[in-house]
C-alpha cells in the first residue's frame, strides 16, 4: 500500500510503499478515501522526531472487521476519531493520550487499522472529501460553541476569527441555529464569501486594526457574547476587550503566534469565562453528526489535492490562501 511519512531529518512529507497492517480482535481495517489538513499538521511536520504518517483526519470505507466487532460492518463509511480513546465524559490525560498523526500513525495512507471504537459512521449525504474534515475542525467548532457550560444561544452574537476550517464550521453551525455572528479577516473577498454563508457582520482587521472596538460598536457597546479564539497570544487581549461582561472565550489555537503578553486582569474585572477547547470526544462527534444532518450542513472544501501531490497540500495550507478546508484524495 502507499502512504506518506514525515522524515524527521528533513521535515519533508515523503511517499513510500508499506506492508498492509494486520487486523486483530476488536479492530477494523479502513480503506482511506480522503484526508484533511489542519494547522496542527504543519506543526507536527516541523517538530516530529520520528517517522510518522501525518494527518489526524480522514474518512474511508470499512473493508474488514476483526473478531468481536459488532458496531461496524464491511462497507460502512466512517471517519477516524481525532482522539481514538476519548469516548465520553470529561477530558483526561488517559483519554487524550493517543492522537492520530502524532502519537500514532495518521490518515495520509491508503489503509489504516485501529480499534473499532475509534471510528464512527458519518452522515450519508456527505462525500468522503467532506467527511474527512469533521474529526478536528468541525468537532472543535461544535465544542467551542455548544459543548461547554456557557453554550451559544439564538439571542446571542458570536465573534469568529478568520475563515479557516474551524471558523467556517463555526459560522455554519451558528447560522443554522439563528445565532448572529461577526467574522474577521484580512481579505475582503473572504469576508464577502462569509456574508454569503450567513455572517451577520464582517470586519477587515487590516483595514480596522481596532476590530475589538468595532465589534463592540456592532453590539451597541455591549460586547459580544462569545469569541471563538483561534489567534492565541496575538489576539487574546482584543478578544477580551470585544466581550461583554461575563462573556465567554473558547480558546482553540495560536494562529497569530504563541508569543505575546496577556494581561489576565480583564478576566477578573469583566468576570469572563475562558474554556480551553481540546477538539472533543466520540460522544460529541456523534452529536455533531446529528446536528449536521438536521440542518444539511455542507462542509466547505477549498481544494482537493490528488494523493500524488500530498506534499503540495501542506504548502497550500501554510499559505493561508484557503477558505474552509484543504483535503487530499487517497
């Protein structure tokens, strides 16, 4: 079978031929049809100290089931869980101790084998390319909006940073529930696309560096209810400024850089709630799929690269030119 491996010496994504893995009791063998990139995959490619098959996210068809497997059958269309061991309940070190595309081999391969509990069926109306985007970006957006103690509600307004995979999914999920949104981007073209998808307001943060003030103005000075924070240290201060009293930050990533001083005093002064969002569990994934099906939400796939050009997909992801998700057909 064909697969890609990160070369830790060169940080290159290299194709190779490998033996098809054996299947054991309780496991399934999946023919991967598509795999999706996330920002995290770029970090893994640059920091991995051992050869590993990259990409945490992928979708495919079950082609063999091991002894004792009853929940899945040959022919089922499935996605692999981002955290194969986190089934339900609160997050724990044990639950997230194994992560695809980092701790264990990922999905940029023709065939993958793993415990059946680490795979779930995806909605029938989705293609493999669309479904491959669900385990990380879609689930993270779902968790950030609805799976913490202060979930977004229909009478609220949510601020979404950028138009990458998580933010676009968050826009779709919020719009499906009648939640108003403010979307930020440095591209007027991307903001126009966001408005076409249902964004209530948009802010070009290059044209308006004081985007936190602009967000407050759009809420008549009150501030937004929730921020889906993907920038990290580079944007966290402005996110706190944009929030109302007792507002919520769902902290996801650090696209704007990990450096930068953050003054925690506004958290206390405004009684803000900050939740660290670590993708999600199998139970959350199932609830996400139900919501997608209820509202017929179509994941936004910016570009699909052929398997032979998988390395080029990493450069495209890193360029930031995409709107939505970057996918490799396997």
